């Protein structure tokens, strides 16, 4: 009895269901780029070391070059093409534009997806390797440049736009914090 090496799967990508035949050895990155024409996600090292292929899986960042596409079935996949709200850029995208957090742009989609997750992880109180006080009661640490650098360390930029990237992440985090505070305040007055 021969085992099948391919199947037809349905993926939930950027809020849309997409059904496609896949070889079981196909990575999520290759399926996105080669089968679904979502080429915003970039192929950098193809070894999970540069972060250019970072996407969000169920809101958490993942390097898509190491993720088999069959293992992504049933999960919410967000690529760079899905982070904006129609014509309105995501706050991280806007901050990257405002602070020139890109140069050649190759790493930018992965940087933006990682930054979105970094901001959410920080807001949830997740510590990083440089967090001084990791006790839950200490709350979220200040999102300093050192914290941002550590949390974004899985994403490499060959152009060296790191200073601008850190500024962009900090600005986007402030924007998100204000938005969240405004929404909470609106709930209290409603």
C-alpha cells in the first residue's frame, strides 16, 4: 500500500479560504509565493534564519520557510498583503513609511509582520531575553529600544535600517496603545 504524498487542503489566508493541491513536502512560503501568487512574503535564506518570510499564524509570528503548508491548514494565516484594512495602512506599515524603516524593502514584509506580533506580545506582558523583571505581577516592561531590538532580532536587514525600524516599532506601539486606551475609554462611557 503506497502512501499518498499529496492532498488538497484549504487554507484561511488573509480572511479568505483558498483550496489548493499540495505536495506534503511543500513549505508554506513556497505555497504562498508559487501557488497563491502572494509574493509579498520573501524568500531570503530558506533556513529560518533571516526572517524575510515571516507571516502571522493565529496571530503569532512564524518563519514560513520552515512551516509545512499541510500543517497550516485550519490556522489563520496573515501575510503582508492582509495586514492593511482596505486602503488604510496598518499602524506598523504607516510607521515604517514615516520613519523610513526600509531601504531596499526586501526584508520589510517580514519585519512588519514580526513588529505586529512584537507589539501584541509586549502588550500581553510577555517578557523578552532582556526583560529585567519577568515576574507576572511586574507587568509589561517599558518598550525600550533595547526591548525592541531583542524582540525583533529574528529579522535581519542587509541595508542596516535598524535604527529606523526600532523607531517605527516604537511609534506603532504608541499608536496601538492610544487606540486601545481610547477604545477602553469608549467602552466605559457607553
